[in-house]
C-alpha cells in the first residue's frame, strides 16, 4: 500500500447563499477531494449545481492540519475562474430557490394529506414549510 501522508490534494467545496430570517450567509460543503487541480476542475465541470452557486478549490496536504498560506481559488458553477465570490448573485438566486422549495413542500403536503399519510409525515412537512417560510421573511 502506498503511503499518501503529505501528498498534495485539492479540496473542492460547493458554496451557496442560504437564507435565515432577515439575513443571509454563505454555506460551504466539501464535495470532492481530487489528486490534481486538473482533476478537480473536471469534477466541477461534470457536476450540475444550482444557479447562483460557486466552487472553492484549496490545495492541502493529506493528514496535515496547517494549511496557512494556501490560497483558495474560486470558480463559477460552470468552472470559470472568479476573482471574487458572487455572493450578491447567490443571494438573488437563493430567494427563488427557496420559493420553489416552498411550493414543492406545499404540493407534497397536499398530496400526503389526500393520501391519508400518517400524522408524523404530515407534521414533518408542516415543520419544513414553517422553516422555509421563516427563512424567506425579510427577503423580497
């Protein structure tokens, strides 16, 4: 077995704006780890993500904690290099995404009610509905 300790990898994080009542923030989730920058860019270009989202690539070394001095790079959802994170565009895209999710949960709740699903299932959807509505408060 090959020892990979200290090997350079590229950590690929998917970034998006999420809404909270009256405010928003950027959320990043590590999605991939690639053995090279070229591989990381291939993964980005092969992955479909929502409009208004972007990618962050960061070089790192396996099993090392100290990553200071490692400059991250930003890429559009299509894989084009960005100078800055498109947070405002992400914010504008988050609102319709949340509204679409709200409509989807409403449809599902109506469907579950018609089907006579258990109260627990309906309560879960009602909770999701309330949460999304709360997150949309203060965002037009």
